[in-house]
């Protein structure tokens, strides 16, 4: 009869002897064995295939009716051995079964609890996919990207003495420390995954810094902003993960426990370097030395700096037959601290538990012991308080300690049925008895199967929940849920990681690496800077922009300050009248109204007015922005030095003021002559207002020049901005600007003082031209007022000539000539002549002043800047005279501040972490695509084969070969079930 190869070594492990095959009912079984020995012989031995239940359920009538083609064990009458093979054989026979409509779908629908010695191809694919997903999740969590994207995680919580430590050991597949309360004093992050060889790597994850206060910690120190005193959370850039120790002997539980205990003692003593606590394994040093080192660690444990730490001990456990899981085990919450001085720890541990429960992507595992009242569970209370019941899976621990009374199971059944303490994922049940992991696994299986060697009583009322019993089923469930959750949020995680990488790359552009040749980079930047500055300040475009921003507004502001005169001898007019400086036209249409009585405007000597004249003065037309400021009268009204806004001009003079000034200055015996001393004070009073606009002009000019120079500097030194040379260059160029600003201000203020000191001009033609134009304006406005006064009207405005047509102007001239003929000569003609001269000379001097100021910039400042910029920075930086190759100079110029160096290191470290995370995600997506393509192809091929399979061709088949050691039938549509004796 053809044989099927069994997995190597399975028979010898099960039977305790090699070679022959035997079953409980076969003659090969020892007749004198006890029930316990028989149970032990029947016990399953785990293979290297993915962890599933291999127990064959009892046959039922319906099963017999449906099974027509199924492979069942055919037992030999006597033990068989084969000299050509050392492995035991698996013998199967094929019976006729129902026609399979769709092979792959049927295989995939088989329950993981079905009767298989190992997973069939579909189940293996599912298991492999879970492994890929959970491995990717674990690697992402190990890389610490939680500050960028929230990852799904398992969080194990529970009260003290709730069986968490045993449960965690079972899930992790290794013995963890269970004495001295060590494992309850800091969180433990465990990542479990499958691999060919077993290993346990231990890391220390430092997210918090130890900052003890100068007083004993009390409950008042535990606040929302300081939830874990004396620990303070570090910035993500300062958080570190250090490898502590790797253990490779799975069966040396003592060594594993020693390493974990030392790791946690290191966490609790942050002032001592962590390497002090790394234990030496057996064989690394002599036993005496090893014990001495462990004794030192023990002393540190007894006098630990902290009784608790939120920092994490991380374990990466890999090995055959391990479920793919990631979870955190937290210290158990408790009601009362052991010592009065540690009362604050009650709140600290609760805060830590709340923080992990609050993670939106976390699946909460809550351990509730079956020997205690659930209503007293602090952990369940915290979960309910945070509204996390829908993300919670309850785990009933210590099932073997369930009280033996009639009502003991009632509450637990209500919870299992969802009638009490309802959780989103329901409940599982565990029983972890024994001293080591292997013994606990055996005793748990015996307990729930009620075998003869079982310890403890398991009521039959729980039989309906057999699929919820045992750690193995719990691990399979958790692995599946974790991968499902991760698959759901993977697109969002990818998006967040990509966005953060983009942000980091943008920030790293601000902190580039030092150039390979620093001297060459510096000289290139300096050369580019000087050439571009020289070209810019002498370019026509630069000068045109300067003139539009500085020159023209300055000229308008100076012209706007032209002296103003009131052309009415009667100062009681209701509204002031404004005269345009730019043209001789009035500013508005005339509007007159009758007065109560005529007024004599022809008297030779009008009454002198009391007080200052505020109406009827001559003023320039409003000028568009920018406008220049006069000297403010109060500090609060001061404007920035380079803001061009018009200030308050000098008080306008009336014709009577001029008449009085003429009288006071007249030389006795010289009637009709106007003294020269009359003109000068009227002009200098207006010219003294130029100081403020001049300073604003200087400030704006250099602000514009500095902006242009620094824009070029930023561009030329773009790759050196984080170096000392850039900062030094900026400082030197500011000093350069201030030096030239001081020089220009001295030159221009000298010109200003000369202009404001006295009247002087050789340009008689310009003076006569301006004087005639101003006289025409004054006479026209004066005439309008005289006519209105003679007619008993009150003039509110004088029409602007620019707004009048030629015909309207002729009509106005004709009408005014006719009216003025009736009025006779103007009694204020001398005063009008003085006003016209003052305004005409002001325009002559103002235009000359503006020209001098502008030419000092265009022909003085800018060429001077271009001529000295060549060597200025070289000299200031210490690069002139052949010192450019001096290593000390280069080192100084290329140095960075410590904060910049740290920032670059932090960004690169985070980038490396996220680049690795993205590679993990990309690899996972690639595997998903490959598996999807392979599954689709296999489904298509299998469907075609199954639909064309004729069962009659198998009628003559007695037995057949199965090529896979676990009994998988390839692509055949026949359903198999098989067992290897001793590996059942």
C-alpha cells in the first residue's frame, strides 16, 4: 500500500519511542497503561505548520450520511517499519464523496477548527497573509511612527492579580518574570511573529525623562499636565530605543526571566547607564562573575530610583508556531498602594491605563479572573469610563479557580451571552496552571477537555462556548482582528507618513550638508554676490524703481509745502478757499450766496483782524500717495521715519499780516518801497519744514537699497544659510548700509541748511516764470472774492480752470474785467506782489533742492556702493590678502550652531525611520497584489478542473499517494482528512 510521509519526528514525540505506529485501540498499545498515560499518549504535538486545532470532532449521523468520499485513517493490524525511510507513515484511503462544485471556495470555507492535520492551501494562504500584515504592523510599531499615524495595537489591562502575567506569557510564548512585582512596574511591549529559529530580543524604549522634584511626591503632584510624576514626556526627536539583550535559548526560562528583570531594573534606574544592567548569559563569563553582576543588579532593584516608569521594555519574540501579534501589557491597576508614601502610584497607574485605552486604534484586552467578583474590576470601570467597550475583548482568566457552587457560573454565562458587562468582541476563557509554559499549555488543554489528568472542575454549562476556550484560539482570533484593523487604516497611515516625509524633506532643504570644498563654495557665493550687486545698483531699472518709490514722492511732498496766503481781507468767511499749486485753476465750482448787507471792500485801510486767520487761505491740491510727514507735534502722532505722509504746513498768512510785516520793516523816508527783510522770514519759515521729508527720503532710499542687497545675499548664499558665513555677511552688510546712510545724511543736511538759511538764486528766468504764474493765481482768486463781496454774495469756492472749457474761461475773463472796472484798483496789490514773489522763489528753491538731493543718490551713493562692494565682504570676513585658505578662517565661517546640527540630526533620524516605514508598507502592498493575482489564477484553474471532474473515475481507487506531509491535495477537488499516528 502506498505511504504518505509524516512530518519528521512526530511519532517519536508522541509515543516516546520511534518506529512503530499505534493507536489507543490498536494491539500496539500497552494494555497496562493508566488513563493518564493514555491521555498523554493521545496529546497533540504541535507541528511547524500554522497553529490550528488538529482535533477530529466526533462523527455524527449527519456526517455519516454526507460523507461518501472522504479520507479516513486505515489502521494496520501490526506495527510497520520501513528500512528505506526513518519517518513514520501516514496511511489514508479515499471514499466517494459528493461532487464539489467549486473546489477553492469549498476549501477556503473550511473552518479553522475542522478536521485537518495542517492547513490546506487556502488556509495556508490566509495564514501567510496574516503573517505579512502583522509583521508589517509590528515593524511599523517598532520603528515608532505613532507620532505620525496611530497604529492598531493590543493593550492588555487588568487589576492586580488578575492573571495578566500568565496570560501575557502564554500569548508571547515564553516565560516572563512573575515574582517581586517587577513586571507590574513598567509597560511591556511584545511583538510575536513566526520565524524558522526562535529568538527573543529585548529593547529599552525611553519616551520619558526622569525629573524628580525636590520634595516627596504626593497625589497633588499628579495632574492632567503631569500624569506620571516624576516622569516628563520627551520631545519625539529625543525619544530613543536601545537594544538591551538577545536570548536564543527558548527553553532556558531562567535566562529569559533574568534578562527581562534586568531590563526593567534599568528602566527604573535612569541615572545609571543601561549597559550596567545587561546580564551575562551562561557561558559568556564565569559563573562567579555572573553571580556578582546579578547581585549588583539586585541591589539596584531593591533601591530603585523610581517605583514605577511609563518607559517601555520591548520584546521581539520570533519562532516556529507563534501567532503574529503585537500587544502592550500594562501594570495592573490597584485600589491601595502597599506603602503610604506610594499612594500617588494609584493615580499614576490609572493614568497610564487610561492613556493606552484612549488610543483609538487599540483593541483592549481586559483580564477578569473567574475567582473574583466582576463588579469590583477597576479595569472594566476605566474602560467603561472612556467609552471603549466597543473596542474591548474580555478574557476570563483562572477558570480552574471558579467556585464550585450552583450560582458561580451564572454571572459568567451572562457575560458570555452578552447580557452583562458587554464588550465589542465578547469574551474568551483561559486557565493557566503549572510552573512553566509547556506545563501550562498541557494542563489548559486537559482542563477544558475534562481529561482524566485534568486539574480543577470545568462545569458542563460552558460547553456551548468551547470555541472560546484556550489561549491558542484566543491568539488566532487576535491575530485576525489585528490584521483586519490594520488593513482598514493602512491607506490613511500611508497618506500621513508620506505627508510627514514631504514636510521633513522641505525642512532639510533649510539645513543642507556642508559642501565638499568649503573654500570654493565661499568664493563662488562672494563672487556671485558682488557681481550681482554691482549690476543691480547701476542698472536703469533699479534707478527707475527708486525714482518712482522715493524721488517723485519726495518732490511732491516738498512742493506741497509751498507757503499759503489768505487772499481775503475779511477773515470771517464761512469756509476756507483752496488754491491749486499745480495750476492756476480753482478747485471747485463757484457757489455764492447773498449776505445780509453789502460790505465795503475798497477801504484803504481795512480793520486789523483779531487772532490768526484760518479762512480763505491758499493751499495746494491734495496729492496722491505717497505723502511725506512734517515734524510731529507730539510723540504719539509721530509716523515711521520712512513713511511718506504730509505733515502740517506753516500757518497761512493773510494779506493784512503781510501789510503789517511791510510796515514794520519799512525804512523811514522811503515810502512805497518793500524791504528785502520782508521776504526772507516768509520763505525760511516754509523751507524749515523740509527736514522731516528729507529724513524720510533718506530712510526710504536705504530701506529700498538694503532690501535689494539682502535679496541678492540670500540667493547667493542660499546653500550656506545655516553657516556662520551667512550670519556674518548679513551683519557686515547692515553695517555697510548704515555707514553709507550716515555719509549721505551729512551731505544732504548740509544742502538743506544752505537752502533754508536765506534767499539766493542766479536763475532769474525760473524765478520770474514762477512768480508770474503765482501772481496770476493769486489775482484771479482775489478778484473772485472782491466781486462777490461787492455784490453782497458769499463765495464758497472758486472754479478750477482745468475743469472749464475755453468758452467758459473767456466768459469768466470778460465778466471779471467788467466787474473789476467798477471796483477800481486793488488796495492789496503790494501784498499780493510779496506773496507771489515768496511762492515763486519757493518753487525755484524747492526744485533746485530736490535736484541736488536726487543727484547725490543717483551719481553719488549708488556708484560708490558699486565701487567698494568688490572687496568689502572679503576684507570683513578675513578672506583678503591670501588668508582664504586659512583652515581656522574656513572652520569659523562654515561652523553651525549646535541647535542647527541637532535639528538636522533629528530630521534625518525621523526621515530614516519613516523611509523604512514606507518601504515596509510598499513591500506589504506588493505581497498583497502578488497574492491576489496568484489566488485568482488558482481559483480559475481549480474551478475548471472541479467542474470537469468525474467521480466515477475514482471508483476503483483504493488508496492513493498524497504528496504534501500535512495532507494537502494540491489542486484536486477531493476532500481529505488524515492523521499521522502519534501526531493526532
